[in-house]
């Protein structure tokens, strides 16, 4: 089995795009992982806030985002720093 080697490749994605897509993907992964229990980890915020996470839901979301960022980092895909 060959190993994927990416030495000279670095992809820096603009922060607003990186954050939007990692957050959307993390939420989708939460929905998949939690299944029917997902609704127990969210609540409807004020009109302009939309859906919010409970404290426990925020912890799960943060863990999923961290794992996702770590995975992307293994392929040198990172958030641009301005």
C-alpha cells in the first residue's frame, strides 16, 4: 500500500470560507452521528440567531470541529491567517 505524501502542498483557505464550511460540515456530521438525538443538543435562538447548541451540544460541536480541522491539517489544508 502506498503512502500519500504531501510535502510541498499547502492550501490556505480564506478564514470566512474555511470557518463556514468546517462549521457546516461539523453540524452535518453531528446530525449523522447523533441521529434522532440531534434535536436534544439544539434549540431555537432568537429570530436572528437561528439554531443554537445547548452547552452539551456545543461541546460535541467543538470536538467534531477539532477533529475535522485536524483531518484537513493532515492534508495541509488550513485557515488563512491575515
